[in-house]
C-alpha cells in the first residue's frame, strides 16, 4: 500500500501515513514510484478525483515535457537524466495542498527530495508550490553532473585524437550526439513548461516563490546552452580527426615523394651504366666504380641539402 508524507502546519511535523486527501492545515507529498497501474489509477482517480486524461498520462508515461491545466489539478511532465545519459520520465500532479509524483523507477532526485522533506518539512512542505520546487530543483541539480560527464568524455576523446588521429571514436561520438539530441529536445520542452510556472499562471504557489522557479528556469537554460556547445564540439572533433588524418597522410606522401626524387637520378646513373655497350670507357677504368658511387653520393647529398634549404624536410 502506498504511503505519503503528510506535514501538519500546526505541529510542524511530518509523518508517513496512508494515502488520503489532506485536510486544511495539512500538506502532502505522494510518491508513486514504480507503482502498479492499479495503484496509480486508485490513487489518482478514486482518492484525488483527477481528470481521466491525467490518469491516462500517468499510466502510459510516454509524454514530452509539458504543463497541462485542468479544473482542480496541474500536470507537469519532467525528466531525470541518469549518469549514463538515460532519461526517466516523471509526472507531477499538483493540487491545492498536495503533489503526487509518478515515476516508473526510483530516481536520485526524488530520493534526495524525500530526504529533504523528512529532514526539514517546515521549509519544503509548507505548500504544494514549494514541494514542486524542491523536486524540480533536485532534478535540475543532477543536470550539472550531466555537463561534467560530457565534458570529461569530450576531453578524453580530444586527447585520444591528438595522441593518435586514427583512433576509432566515430561510433562513440555519434552515439553521444544522438543522446545529446534527445536530451536537448527534452530540456527545450522543459524550459517552455517552466516558463509557465509563474505566480499569475501557477495557482498553487506564492509570490515570493516565483524567484525560485526563475532560478530553475535559468539553470535549465544554461544546461541547454552547454549541450549546444557540446554538440558543436563533437562535430568539430570529428572534423579535427579528419584534418589530422589528412595532414598525416600529406606528410607521408611528401616523405615518399622526396625519397623517390632522391633515388630517381641515382636510378638513372645505375641504368646508364647497366647498358651493354662495348665502347664505354668508364667500364675499364680502374677507379670507375668508386667514381660512380661518389657521383651518386654527391647527387643524393645535394638534393637532400636543397630540400632542407627549402624546408621541405
């Protein structure tokens, strides 16, 4: 049976109790984490009388980030991003004095928020708006770990390319770009949903809490800008690898060309004296062989000096 955290404003204490609609002077957070379909439907439909579309969205869990408004409730879809860049969809149903969180599995941000609710309920459970803020704030804090992880991966790939331009990183880079594309789309929708969480459009908060939702909005905006920069850096990394491969190939071809050009006149000299003519005076000369070797050495040395002077070597 699902339990909820119930905060009593008069006693300023929180207790864990069976799910029910909180009375006046009470504020509740209901975590439906990895709950069955029957339990989700019972809590949302039978206990809190949510709109059928809210129940359907929370059961299917196949939504993009959004903020839907109904007569008595708001539905906010948000995403947790794991260390492996996988995403966990989380539905938050907001009522006058309660928040219901639906997730298919446990998420670090939800666990951290629960610890905050238990440790300091007088700060984080005074009204439904501040409960939602704490849940979103913990989720957005985990986005900072995302940027650090991607930066480390990008730095590792850059160092690998500089060590060896032929290292095979294209597959990893393309997979990372696809994940970042998905996360960017999610965060762009989250940014639009957060823009609606203002005092005039969000009925279950207080005016002084607006600045906190603006802070979350700014945080998501910064992470979104970082992801755009990462995608450009990944594309630039592949271009850098291609250019370094081309430069390395050009160096190899230049070296082979220089070696070939040095041996070309030597091959001519050897071929000249390899002809079978009787009237070649050098063939019977006592010092003919060392003289030819000397000429070949002078030719090779002169070409090497010329290439060195031209800075082709």
